[in-house]
């Protein structure tokens, strides 16, 4: 293990201790900011996240900031976005409107900039973002592939650009995935809060969006309040409200967000339980909004796949664990809601469900997704056409995998 990696591991253990000691009364800046005397590389960073459990120690418990990861600042810049715009790669790029952000809501609309001037015009309206950038830029493909191979979870790379001087870049909101944020250019202030009390009928993973503003009274003091500089990496857990600002930034701020998408791809106990009930032809009387936080977290917890599996189990042992977990969870959430536990099917049926999800996971983390990504090419060129065909094929394959999950959820004939 390299010296840089050892320093990162030691820092990660330090943040775990600090987070544990303040778990009952976390305040502003209580999540440690970690800087090694010699910056670890991106490869060292991911090795530490997995091998030494630097991410597992804070997973879904606390935001965590690592500073000065060597190479992270080279991942993306404004000129890369211009090259993408000119090459026709930003046709589905959006802008999160600054006026709406200032009012406390996330509202976005398509921007589709085709050149530098159009991109700059979009930035004057708010934060420009484009999803799935790992299929368009080789450096981001390599980053997502490294994360996916190391952490064993589906990863998607999204890019965010914000003009300097925005007091509110995006207002407080929650997301439906755990994320690693790589600040690549400029600087940006991040504030991250503990999840607010859940409200019936309101998606806890989509707060601050679609007309739902998070009121200041719903938020405690931030768990983390820090300016990210180029090379810094921030972990934000799923469902933790966060907001950003570039008020004290002098150049365009760029960051790459790696989404660790377990909820979106159905790799959680809630989806497995729902599929088992559907295949058994049952009806579910459980209302997740009535569950306490501990049970709600268990219901939406990711399956023990990738780095979340301690590696001590073979495939059969992993399936056994998932089967036992979902059976216990099904009984507990039903009891908490005062309803009869719906049938998950017989033992063989539940096991078949668990086996399907293990195979579903393998398909989603296949390395082919990020293989062969080429730099942006001139719009309409043979290289650009070939890249679009390859990208469309990869997206179609992933869509087919997700449709396969939907088909599996139907009761067997």
C-alpha cells in the first residue's frame, strides 16, 4: 500500500471517529475536512474507499470531504464543455434556473447549447448540467469505470457548470443516489444537512423539487459547510439535503458528480420486496411514510452488493443472506404498520428473486459500458457518428436490463 493511500486511510478513520462522537449533536463543519501532506492519486483514493472501508465507515451516515486528490482537477474544465457543445453532445443538457433557486426550488429546463456562446448564455440563466457524461468523455469514462470496478455499484458521471457570483447555485434539495462530487475547476460552497423529518406523501429522496421547497425550519445547522477547491472530493449520502453557491468564486465552477445508483436501478430491499410480493400475487398494505427512521432506512437500504458485501460470502451465501434479510424486513415493516405481512412466495420463489437481483447487479456493472469512449469529435464527422451509435447501443442495452427487471416482477405463469 502506498504512503499516500495510508495517509488517506488514516484520515478516513479519523472522520469515522469524529462522526461517531458527534452523532447525537452534529453541528456546522462537524464532518472533518481531510488533507494529506502529499496528495493521493485518484487510483489511491478509490483503493482506500474500498479496501480500507473509508467510504463504508460513513456510508449513509455523514457527508465527508477529502481534500487535494491528485488528478481530480484534471477531469473536466469549461473548454471540455465547449468541445462537447460544438460536437453535439449537449443536446440534452439542462439549466437549473437561478431565479427559481433563489426562491428555494429546483426547476430545470432544456438548454441544448451548440457552441460556446450558447453555453455562456445558458450559464447566465443558472447552473448548466448534463447527465451521462461518462459515455462522452474518456476521462470521465475512466473515472466511472474505476469507481464501478472498485466499489462494485452502478455509476453514472454527471457534469455541473455554474457562473461565478451566484449566491444560490442550487437551493436545498435531496437526491435519490449517494454521490461523490469531484471539484474540477473554480470553487463552490457546499452545505449539507441531516435529512429533515419525513412527511406523508412527500418523497424524501426528491425534496426541494417539483414545487416542494424545503423550509429553513426543517433544517438543523449544516453537518458540513465548506468551499470545495479543485481536487477536492465530497461524499453526500442519499436523502441528505444540500445546497451550493459560487458567490466567492471568480471563474466558472465545474464539478463532476459520480452517482452511486442503487435506488434508481432497483438494487435495494424495497424493490426486491416489492418484486417478490408482485410475483406472489400479493397486495402490500405497508405505508413507508409510517415507518420510523430506522425501519425506513432498512427498507430502502441497498442490497449487500459490491463494496457493501464484506467479501466473506460466496454466491450461495450472499443469496442466503438476502433471503433472510428480506423475510425479516417484510415482517418488521408490516408489524410497524399494523398490517398482515404480505406473502413473498415460498422459499424457492424468494430465493429465485434474490438470485435474479444478484444477476441483475452483475449486468449493471459490466465493464463494457465505459469501454471505448472517444473524445468529442466534430459534429457530423464519421467519428462523431460512430461515437453516437456506440453510445446509443450502450444505453439501449442498459434500458433492456431495466426492462428485464420489470418483466421479472410479473407473476410467473
